[in-house]
């Protein structure tokens, strides 16, 4: 299944940041990381929803 990324660097940076954090600590809470990324990258509610779906699909 193909995931369509919304335009903008914020969401790309958030996905990359979460990925890096998960590589360092695979047991870290994905929900906590998503919340932190939302604040760190100033994500809109739409971008937050996309990030949530993306992370669930990636498992």
C-alpha cells in the first residue's frame, strides 16, 4: 500500500526524527514520540493525523 505524504518539510522531518529515535531506543513509546514530534515540528492537526496513520501502518 502506498502512503501519500502531505507537502511540507515539517512532516518529513518529524517522520525522520521519530525513525532516528526508534533506532536509538526501539522500546520507546511511539505515542510519546509522535506527541513530541508534533510540538517540535509545529505540526498541524492534519499533519498529526497523517503521522499517526503513518506510524500505525509502519508497525
